[in-house]
């Protein structure tokens, strides 16, 4: 993971604009609050399929990226598989950065 993405995720956490955990992210996808979803690459196949399908259904941009450990360390949490960005500006910047890396 590059330094810029790590910094953006950390800043997003400090601003309170990132949500984690399967239940919380699922609720925010359904409510329309989630603008970008990041799924850890080492999440279970069931989790990846579930959130890919939800994001497609609700037309939310998503990425399968990195590992739970690496993503969790960016935001100071432990063992999180799914992340939802709920701020338009952060979602655009993080989405652009992830797109460039893919």
C-alpha cells in the first residue's frame, strides 16, 4: 500500500468518515450513506461475494484490495474486513487512488 492511500485512510478515520465492520457497512450500503466500499482481499469468499453483490445492487463503487491487517493498521482498528467511506470528497480521492493502483 502506498503512503498516500495510507494517509488518506488514516485522515478519513480521524475525521469520522470511515465505517468498519460487516453489519455497520451493510446498514450504510442499504441506507445510501456508503459512497465507497473497500473489501480486504483476504476476507472470506462469503464476505467478498456478499459485499460485491450488495455494492452492485445499490450501485456503489467498491474495491477488493490489500489485507485485513494492512487496512486495519491504517485506521487503528483490529481485524476489519470491510470499510465504507461516507464522505464524498474522501470517497472520490480514495477511489481515484485505488483505481490508479489497479
